[in-house]
């Protein structure tokens, strides 16, 4: 990704600009980096076509590689415009891509979404990745609230949010359509961490 691709339009404040110069995040076991189009195969074969992984997500499993490439192009566009900041989660050492975390900044708030390939579930990886992104977001002076929702049946996701210090604020009735479960809007929990 060229440096100019990271110039924000929505994120025009000094805090965001400084932060966007350093978007690679390292944790004990992981490296988070902006994705590239070359990640398409790893994402497609790793989790994007997995019905179990996508069960409680707002998108349907990808049926071909081109669909994944189009998604990745939207990730690049999101970084360029500042509307959606998406990180590929990779294993430190091997560099293998195992999932993604995304955040949509909006004024003093930023939301979160995340997904991990099934073989890596249950090892604390997403807790580690989301913690790093929250810390990164809160290093922007303008950000006071990081929030996310999950289907009330998505217990693993709810637990991740608890483990990263988010608080369940309430139940949003009929909040999201999760098309792999039902075409009807589903109830979701809303979690947030504020400072
Ligand atoms: C949700 C998801 C990201 C969790 O990733 P992960 O790396 O396995 O998460 P962690 O290991 O950090 O933590 C998972 C926690 O949920 C718990 N958990 C997992 N399945 C559970 C279940 N069915 N019921 C209750 N708790 C469950 C784990 O025990 C663990 O908690 P613990 O450390 O207290 O034991 C992963 O399951 C995933 O990608 N799911 C599909 C996509 C998705 O749903 N994304 C979120 C959309 S809101």
C-alpha cells in the first residue's frame, strides 16, 4: 500500500493523522497489518467460505475468489477514505493470515467487527487482536467510545468483548440481519468501552 493511500479524508484531525502513520500493530503472538489484494486466497480458503464462521455475520459465505478480492478492494478503499480501517490478523513468525479486525471511526466513536478462521478459535487470539486495536483507537484523543454488537446467540463473541473490558450496555431488539441464520432482523447485545 502506498503511503498516500493512508491519507484520511474523514479522519482529518491531527490525532488521527499521526496514528495513521503507524497502522501495523504487534502483540505477543500476532501482527496486525492492512490487508492487500494478495490476501484473497488465504481469506477465501481460510474462512470466507466457511458456513460455521459466517453464521452470525452480516455477510454470506463467499462463493468464489473474485468475491473475496472485491471485499479486499473495499478494505483498501476504507483505509484510503478513513471510513473503515481493516487489519489482517497474522501469526507472528509464520505471517499466516488467520482473520481480520475492522473498525469504523465516526466522530468520537469507533465500532468494531472481527472474524477468525475456525482452526484458530479458542486460543485467545481474538482477545489479543481486539485489545491491540482498542488500545490503538484510544490513543487518538478524539476517541471516547469503542463499541460493537453481536447476535445474542454468539456467545464466543460476547465473551471476547467481556475479556477486552467492554461492558454489555443493553439489548438491541431486531438490530441486525444475519442472513445465514434468518432473513429476519435478530436481537443483538451492544457492548462498549469508554474512557
Ligand atoms: C468470535 C471469535 C472471533 C472468537 O475468537 P477466539 O480467538 O476463539 O476468541 P478467544 O479465544 O479470544 O475467546 C473466546 C471466549 O469465548 C468462549 N467461548 C467460545 N465458545 C463459547 C460458547 N459456545 N459459549 C460460551 N463461551 C464460549 C471461550 O471459552 C473464550 O472464553 P474464555 O477465555 O473465558 O474461556 C471466533 O469464534 C469467530 O471468528 N467466530 C465467527 C465470526 C464471529 O462470530 N465474529 C464476531 C461477530 S460479532
